[in-house]
């Protein structure tokens, strides 16, 4: 297997003594960039400035959280509506779209394996 950009190419494999010529391409979809741009400082009391400030304070806070990621047995609190706006794949996962639906569309706790907590956060 090899990683090219954000796609993982897996070639080959075997089943007993039979060697397969399978090719799989997995899109690893890089983590969404959830940085919040600075609002226009010319109107400090505008509703949009309050919204930006409010969203920033909600990062990894349990209050109003509707999804909890478990990474290395540690909790990371999230908000499906915000995450869904940052990633089409998360949007599909939370809404139950895709092949056969996703378990995560009906769950508020999602365990993430194979990634360290500092990298996830």
C-alpha cells in the first residue's frame, strides 16, 4: 500500500495460495480546518461578531454538545451542526446518508481508534 496525497492505494492481497489482483483506493479525507476567521473589527457589537466569539468558546465544551468523540479513552465534545458544515463526510455520516446509513447518525458517542488525542484535537 502507499499514500498519495490524501488517498491510500492498496494493491494485491492473497487468499490462501491464490494471489489476488485487487486494487482499493481509500480517501483519507484530511481533518476539517475548524479555525474560525476573525470577524470584521469595525462593528464590534454586531450579531456576527457575537456568533464568531460564541462558536470559538464552544470548542471542546460539554455544554450544548450533541456528539462526544472518545479518543484514547478521553472525551472530545463536538457539535454536529458545526462539524457538518466543515466536512461533507461528517455531514453524510451524521445524517445517515451513504451506503446503508451510518451507525453514527443514531449515536451521540463515537469511538475513534488509531489516532492520538493530541492529533485529533
